[in-house]
C-alpha cells in the first residue's frame, strides 16, 4: 500500500471515529459509523483474514498462558 493510500485510509478512519462519537443516541447513525470504522480498519489491514503466510499458528485469540509464550508471559509478572 502506498503512503498516500495509507494516509487516505487513516483519514477515513479518523472521520469514522468522529462519526461514532457524534452518533451516540442514534442507533442507525451509530451502526453506520461503526461500519465505516470497520471498512477503514479492513482497508488498513487491521481486520479481516490474516494477510501473512509464514505458516506459524495464530495465537491472537488465546490467553498467553495457553500458548507457547506462557513462560515468557509469566516472566513479566511483577514488572511495571
């Protein structure tokens, strides 16, 4: 994605987030604004199917303690 395209999508995302804030109390407007946020995030690659193909398992929706990263995560306990 070119920097110009990325900037355009970020701008659309920020506008959609402002629309969400402005739509509080109006269910239809809120749903539309949230759909715009979703579309912008998908365009930026933040949502949707994974785009990488390294073959590694995706642990994004797992608790750290239930992944191969459990030992590393436990080592962080107590750090501020």
